[in-house]
């Protein structure tokens, strides 16, 4: 049994990770400030003795007892949410990251950072390998997240070089599945909710921009494997390399939900990346990891989830 801290543990990915770690027989402390995370997502785990919930923002200093591993997922991750309070988003990725790295140093704990494909910005290399250094606009509305996550990676490596902290960095690409918030603003949840309610499906821009969508169960396995192996620190891409235009996604969701919704174009947000697709050769090689869930299968499960909560 390992004593594990999951920050952002009541969020979409965090709550699935807590489920997985507890199923593996670990003791989990789930820390969340509940800004985007929701207690309902971990309610079923609160009844077990294996999970302790602490409502806390990692921006504020904190101390804990014995910890062997830390997964740092604490940061709002959807563009709408991380722009609500941009300065707070930067604080989570700087002050908050320094706090969790300090904790890892104190406890000699291994620490995994949930980094992001956003570190590549609007990429000029396609697909994106980990060696690609990115194309980020430092002054855009997305920069609080993109640049925040970039400096977080820098902090991890500085703590690693200067203090010998045992780090792992996973760059997570677009992920979807159950427990995404209805009003999260991300494309998969928006389209499914709009389609099920018969509202207009809002295609930002022409819908020709692409993304590659990873089903949450696949991602969780990747995160776990990344944490458990001892060969590499990363950064390592985790995502599903199947690439779709956003228009294709809208059509697929409309068809699968048998929706009467219209697909309407609306303004494209500032600095919206034109394309995104991970090169996952390193994840395949070092982790033996490959996402198993095709988009259609994952979407069907996600649609079933949203039907149950609407
Ligand atoms: N998008 C869209 N309609 C929506 C929400 C998002 O067309 O209702 C587009 C968005 O402009 C982007 C893509 O879908 O090109 C993915 O957006 P999301 O916010 O899910 O994540 P991102 O990859 O941009 O962080």
C-alpha cells in the first residue's frame, strides 16, 4: 500500500485517478479547492477508509504526514475555467507547484506533474513530439495556463537538479469521459449536452481545427504507468493520436445522440490552436502504453453518462 496525495483529486481526471489508485489498494489523500472539482465526483470514495478528502488550495502552504507519491493535477483545465481568474491560474502553476514540490522534497516522495499539450501552443510541428519547443503567445488569454504549465515543468526540473526530487512529467492531450462538468465549456461536453438538449451545437470558427481525443480510462492507465516506472522523468506525451476536425466531432455526436440540433458556427476564441495530435512513440516504448478506446466507443459511454445526469 502506497500513501498517495492527489491534488485536484475531485476534478474530472483526478476523481478517476483516485478510483483507480484505491482499486489498486492504495491510501489516497484527495486535495481540492473545489473551484472546478466537485465533491459528488468522489462521494462514493468518501465512504471507504482508503480516501481522505482535504478541501485546500495548493496556493496556500500546507503540511501533511507520511506521503510517498504525489500526483499534481490541481489547476482548472478548460479554457473557459482557467480564464475566469487568470492570475489564480498562474499562481496554481507557480506558487502551488512550489508548494507541492517542497512537500515532495520534504517527504522524499515521487511527484508527477499533470502537464499539457498546451505547452506546444499553436504548434508548427505536427504531430507533436516531446522535443518540440512550442509556439506560445506569451500575452494571450490562454497564456495563464500555457505559460503557467511551461514554467511548472521548469520548476520540476530545477527541483530535480537542485534537490534530487524524483519527478515525472506527463503532457496530457484532450481527454474526455464521465464526470466532465456540464458547464465545463470543453468541446466534447458542450457538444453532447447541446445535442441531448436539442440546442444549437456551437462550432467555433469553421470547425476545421483538429484535436485528438483520449478516453479517460486510457489516460489514467498512462498516468499510473508513468508514475510507477523508474526509467524516465519525461516530459512524456499521453493522448490518443486519432485526429478529428471539430466539425467531424460535431457530426459524430449529432448522429450518435440522434439529435435534432443544428450545427452553427460562432466566433473562434483567441489563439485557438489550429491542429493538435500527439506523437506517442515514447509512451509506447517506455510505458508499453497505447490508448485502447476508439473515439466512437468512448463517445457512446460518455453520452450514456450525460444522459444519466441531464
Ligand atoms: N470548440 C468548439 N465549440 C465548443 C467548444 C470548443 O468548436 O463549444 C472548439 C475549440 O475552439 C477548440 C476545440 O473545440 O478548437 C477544443 O476546445 P476545448 O475547449 O475542448 O479544448 P482545447 O483543446 O482548446 O484546450
